[in-house]
């Protein structure tokens, strides 16, 4: 069986999840090289993955004729540059979310992939989660009637990294935290957003408020789709109590709820009459299987020359909605898309 040789570009947490999957759990896929501007990190990643090839410069990596595909898992501001170069070198592309900094960059990536006849898949792994797939099937079969409202929230426990405070560089928590929520509500509603109204505030990182006055660590978005379905998106950073990602889909005849706050199905009690149950500590644990399934889907699309399940268009729509949400926060008004 032909193996698709993959190079990881960016050896952070998300990137290494994909690389470890490619190291033995994805039929037809093979992790061949690692690339990181920090050469020590690139070397460490290669050693952990049991491979010999690593690069510091992505241009050298995509110049390696042995490489068939790249996984782009570096900061968002570099995605367009690397993806276009990879496409022009004939490499298939898996790009982590957010796809890019703006719609124009997304268009460049889509055009480069199309003109070079390579696959471009965006890392919306929730579409590959068993519960999300089952919910989609239930909607399509009419189990809850017509969809009325899709609510999705993501709350992360970690303190934002320094570069995330600059909205010009990160596009804010709407991009870094809520891109998955945005894709989720689009997917379940089966339509495109028509209008958004967003509120943001800095509640947990006030020590940086003077230096980064536009930063928000809590955001709420209310929106309406072209088909009339309503949406509510909420995101938060540095909540500290755990990783919390849940979805509710309200229909005319029922409701679907996805996810809970608990990592383990165990509850304890002691002499103080306190019930205790561990909360979910990380997205890496919650969506472990979904990451594997999306990596398998990417390789299958290459080997079978089939359409990817999460396209560049899906990535672009999420970026477009992030921009509209950030505009709404600043302008304090409804933004029409």
C-alpha cells in the first residue's frame, strides 16, 4: 500500500497529536519529518516520533521531494504563507484552525490548492467526534423536527499566551477558542450566518488591560442564519475549573445535548457530605478520537482522490464570522454578513 509521507510544521500540542497519529495509527499515512523554527523543538519532536528527518526552515521541508503532505500547526499568522508555498510545491495540506488571519488569505490558500490540484483540509475535528456525527444524523432524519437554535460554548482553563493578547496578531478568543464553535453552529444549522452581535470583556486577565485594551477573555455572540435558525456562541479563556465544551441543538419537536463537564464516570462522597467528580482537564483528552478520525480522513482523501470533509471554504467562513464578531464587539452593533 502506498504511504503518504507527511511533514509536521509546528511541533506544539495540536501538531504533535497529528504527528503521533501519523506515526502508526493512520493507515496509508507516515510521519516522515518535523519542522519548527526552534531547531531544538524540531529535533525533540523527531526523536519522540522515531524519525530521522527534521528541519528548522519550512522552505527546506517543502523542498524535500520525499514529502507528500504537510500538517500546518504553527501560529495563524504564518498559515497562508506556508500553505501557498506547500501547494505550489505539490504538497497536500492539512491546516489547523483558525485557517488564516482574514478572508483574503483564505482565498489565496484555496486558489493555490485548487490550481496545484492538492487537497486542503481544515482542522475542525469536532465534525469527526462520534457524538457530533450522531447529532448531525439525528437532525437530518428529523428526530427533533426543524432546527430552531444551535448553542455552542468552549471554555479553556489555561492562561492566554502573550501573543494572544494582541488582537491584531491572534484575532482574539473568537478565533483561538471559538473557531470550533463557529464551525459547529454552521454545520448543524446547514446555512450561512446573516448577522451577528457580539459582546466581549476582559475579566480574568486585568493586569494586561492597559497594554492590550482591546483584549477580551470572555465573549458572547448571538446570530441569525440565512435560513432563519438562531445561534448562540460563547467562549472563555482562563476559567481554571477545567476544559468545558458543550452544544445544545433545539428543534421544534425536541432537543439534542452534546458533552458534559466530566472527564470520568466516577463520583465520590466523604464524611463532609460533599460529592466529587473530576472535571475535564484538556481538549486533548476530550477529542482524542476525533483527531485520529480527521487524520485518517485526510489521508483517505489523498489516496482516493476524494473531497475532504472540512474544506477551505469551511475555514474561510469561520474566519469571516470571527472578523464580523470582532467588529461587533468594537462597534457595539449588529454586523450584517
